[in-house]
C-alpha cells in the first residue's frame, strides 16, 4: 500500500538519530536544511558527524543508546544494523506517537524517509513506500535534471504576485495560469 506524503515543519523540533555511521550521516545531511534540533547517539561517529558537532549543527552523545534518550523526541531515525534494537525503538515510538524511521527496515517505520529534491522552498519528496529505495534515488536524479534552473526565481515572483491578489477562486486560477506560463508548460 502506498504511503501518504506529508510535509512537516521540523524547525526546532527534537530529532534523535540512533547510530553514528555513514548512513546516519547521510540522513542527518538530509534533515539539516529543515532546521531541526538533532541529537546523535552512538558509541562512535564518522568524521562528518564530528565535523557537524564542531560546527554546532548537531549534538552528540558518545555511548550506547538507551530508551529514555528518545522520550521527548518528535522524530527518531534508527540508523543501525541491529534488527532487535530497531524493533524495540519502533515499538517504543509507536506507543508514544513519536515518528520513527528505521533505515532499510520499512516494517519498523511509522514514516518513510523520501528521496528529496530541494530548491529553496520547493521540496519534492519521492518514495516507493520503502519497497525499492534505489528507484526513488534514480527518480530523484531524473527530476533534478528535469526541473528548470530558474525554479526558485519563478517561485519568488509568483509568491510576490500572490500576496497582492485577494484570496479566492480567481486568484487560484490566475496563479495556475501564471505558473504554467513562467514554467513554459
């Protein structure tokens, strides 16, 4: 069954990443543009995660994970190979309505981490509902190449115009027409 795509404001929200390896680093890099407060828990960290800590972009806890670490989290990313730990964290999160993503284990996820295309405020998420992540990545590359280079400028122009037009159906029709024209559709 496909998953419903939802865009969530993560700014300032507590995101806990369990694991300090390459996969954890990749997930952290994808989260950073959305400005969450990221805490990474692991006995060891990649050089990239250590660099992010030195830059003040993440905080780290250098030890094994414990369930109380995620008690007040908004979202948890589980980037470890330990299936028992993935399941334990998932069950804890599910009971407490904490968003949980266990990397490469869709059975232990309350949400799927999409392949992302980000151009300023424009965000496109692509998912195969966790079934074929490689296809999501390939589609992301395709979409990135297909998007016009001036997409952010088009968005800014339309945003300014939209602010100056009264709300209603006429504004909606006009914005669609202008969007299509500016994108040469």
